[in-house]
């Protein structure tokens, strides 16, 4: 099964591994079937810090998704609204079994031409 590499801001990465953030919100979603997300922490960290299993993926309007997920969103309504401004669709990836790696991985060491994905990239 294919995994997906997700670019996530450092603040939200911490909330995922503290299990405060139970959903990862996206404006677009995967076409391929994926079961695991590899967490790439964006600037200034720029490291792969862990992974989580992908549970149910919810789809709806930004208002519907916030209503369903707000209690375990791990982000404020203002942050959420800023992310989805102008979007008619929203996706919430259910985060299951978050696993922070003991040693972070620098993807540039193994992949010289590594470029962090804007949102996500399929990863094997």
C-alpha cells in the first residue's frame, strides 16, 4: 500500500504527536488509496518527524467539516477559516496511531534532489 508524505507546519506537527490534533485538514485529497501518512515538518525544521495511520477521510463544505471536527481539530477556528478561505470543499483526514520517530529523518541525506511537497506527495 502506498503512503503519502504530508507537509505540515511545526506547530501542527507538535499537536499531532501530543494527540491534541486528531484531524489533518486539506483542500484537496489523494486519488490513490493510502494507509499511512509520513509527516514532513516544514521550515524551519525541514525534517521527517514521524507518521500516522490514516483513518476515515471526511469530505464536505468547510462549515460542515468544522462542525464535525472542531472538538478535536487542534487548531483555532480562525486558523481553520484562514486555510479554507475561498474553498468550497474541505477534507479532514482522521489521524490514528501517531508515531513520533526517535530520530528525525533528513530527507535531503538520502534524496539529494528532495523538494518538500506543497501539500502532499505519494511516497513508497
